[in-house]
C-alpha cells in the first residue's frame, strides 16, 4: 500500500514529520526543480535518524547525499546547483565536461539517457541484492551490448570487457551528478557509494549509495 505525502507541508510544519513513523518505508522518487525539496530533505533526515527503511530514486539519491552532507558532514548550505547556484558546497552539480558541451549549445549531450553500466562495490548491500535477484540476467545483457561498438559509451571503462566484478545495467534520465570533489568527505563519515560508472575519460560517476549502519538506506541514480 502506497500513501503519497506532500513534502511541502513539512517545510511549514516540521512537527508533522512524526507521522512518517507509521510507514514501513519511505521512497523519494525522481523529480526536478526546487518545489518541495526542503521538505523532502527533512523527510530523508527523519528516515535516517529514526532507522526507517529508505529508497531514493534519482533525485531521491541526490537529496539523500545533500541531507548527509548538511547534517552529518557539517556542510550546512550543501545543495544541488539545480536549486542553488551560489552554494559553497555543491555536492550535486553539472560536471565540467557537461558545462563545456552546454557552452557549445549541445544540451542533449549533457544528459545520461537509457542504459548505463554500474560496477557494484564488493560486500555492499546493493551488490548482494543484485546477485540474489538479477545479476545473471544483466551479465547476459552486457554480453550483447559489448558487440555493438556504437554503444560502448554505455559500458564505460570498467564494463567494456568481461570481469569478475558485479556489473549491472540500469536506465537513466538525468543531467546532474554527485560532485567528485565531495566524495572523500562524505565517505569519511560513513556514506558509502556502492556502485559507480567509469567513463572512458576517467570520470567516476556515482550510481548507488547506502548507509550500512541502517536497517535499509539505499539510493540509486538510475
């Protein structure tokens, strides 16, 4: 059973966040823009601090990253540049290679659309779940994709050849990415990026995150 909750309500009435305790899990789905974002971040914080299972999808993963940066890492103004271009801690942003494409008017080239490979972190919850449910199927899909040179960009550097690593494929439709400049600071405090896409230019894109000390707290960029 799914109950839809208007996150904007929590921006005006944070005391009402306690109603989230009735749920077996909280999902923040994909989205864009600034509407309701602060309420979503408060909801994510409530889930993290009260050990309520959490799943962040696309924007939901990005906002979980922002929440952790603000409330655990001490980056009080952490944000996505989609919402605040002037933040001193742009933990979610447009990468430099994307900015160059935008300057040349190539806006389509700044989005990740369709299937992209992710290498999963050994010992992570995300890796465990894919191994149990779908890794075998994705391994077969990867074999077919490797035959099409025109689709090599979807594989990235680490998935172009057969590997012992757990590699999966998921669909994407987004432009903003986790800022590589903040990865070390986040992971130092216990934030785990449990899946990455390795671009051929050496850029590492964060695909999954999790908090191992929690009952279930996972985000996926796909």
